[in-house]
């Protein structure tokens, strides 16, 4: 008879190739995750350092802060009046036809042009 180890045939045994492969894959995932975390930490540190330098420049008065993204957070109809907003809502709700909206908009543009000239 053979003196083979019956434990090698068990699914839970750590010496089986399948379990060793699974452990190796998990270790690789962990390494990749750690490298990503480390990279994110470096990026965060660089970003914080850049913000600190910008803050120091603002305090010294050498460079003013520019808010270039303010337009992104403004409401979509901030420049136009509330009437246009109501007209668009009426259109979206099916209360108005597109042709009517275009005609009124064109009339408003003509009136503005005539008033301007």
C-alpha cells in the first residue's frame, strides 16, 4: 500500500496546490492594494503641499486666488430671469409647445435688439 497522506486530498489542507494558488492570489491583491494606497497617500500629500503653498502666497499677497469653477456651481438660469425657467418647466410638463417658446424667445431678442439700436 501507499503511504500517501490523505490530508492532501482534503479541500481544506494548506499544502494542496489549489489552496496555495488562492493564497498567492490574495497576497498579490493585497500588494496591489497597498501600492494603490501608498500612491494615493503620495498624491494627497502633494496636493496638500500645493494648497499650503497657494495659501501662503495668498497671505503674502503675491498671488490672488482665482475661483474659476464658480460657474460650475451656479444655477443654470442664473443669468436669465425666472420667466425663462417657468417657460422651460411648462414645456417639460407638456403645457406649452416648442414653437411657442421659440417664437416668444425670438420676439424678445428682436425687442432687445431694437431697444439697443
